[in-house]
C-alpha cells in the first residue's frame, strides 16, 4: 500500500513539474530574446534564470522578486494555463482496463502492465510520453491510434485483443 501511495504521489508531482518546466522554458526563451538571459534554455529553474527575471523586473519597473510572479508573467506575455487536473489514479487505471482481463488484477500488476504497454507502444512509434505506469490521456490516445491502425475496436483501453497484440497477456 505504501508503494502504491508513493507511486501516485510521484505521478502527480511529475505532472505538476512538467507543467512548471514548460513555463520556465518559455520565460527563458523570451528573456533570452530580449537580452536578459544568456544561459541554457532547459526549463530548469536556477540562479541564472532568477537573475534574468530580476533584471527584467528592474527594467520594467516591476516588483523585484526574482520569481515568475503573475505580474512578471503578464509583462512577458506568458499565458499560464492551469495545470491539467489529472483523473484520479484509481479511476484512470480502472478505466483503461475496463472490460479486459486485468480489471481485477492487483494495482501493482496493472501499473506494470501500463508501463510495458507504454514501452511497446513507444517502440512501435505510437507513444511519446513518459514510461511511468500512468494511464494518461496521451497513453489512451496512443492506444486508440494503435487500435485503429490494426483495425481493432477503437476504445482507448487495454482490452484483451489490444493486450494480446502488444504481447502483454500472461
């Protein structure tokens, strides 16, 4: 149970972190184009990015915090979309296995199967997301594309025929 909770927390943290990294990357690009930032555009927050933000804030008569405050983001013309609200993990895992043979499997087996599906779909060129065992919307879209390509019933789920074709039935 502790492993499951740790896995769920890690997945939630990854989603929030990925969203934050994109905001930082966008700010780095804009600050670089305006001559305030000369570091690597990598989406990682560090002292160079904070210093560039401070220089920008000083130049624009903003409150100097060295942080990407809402006021600073507006001045940089960066629209921040709220982080996507993830589907609760138990519901997402149940949805992706609905009607299939793994619907009543232990959560650890389901997560491992999702991870292997991500790996196999990536090898086949259908999935580009993280290999993390998270039954995300991107994974469901990849499954749909795979099912359509193979003329299976398109439902975005790891049903028996999809599991079998991906060599995931045991």
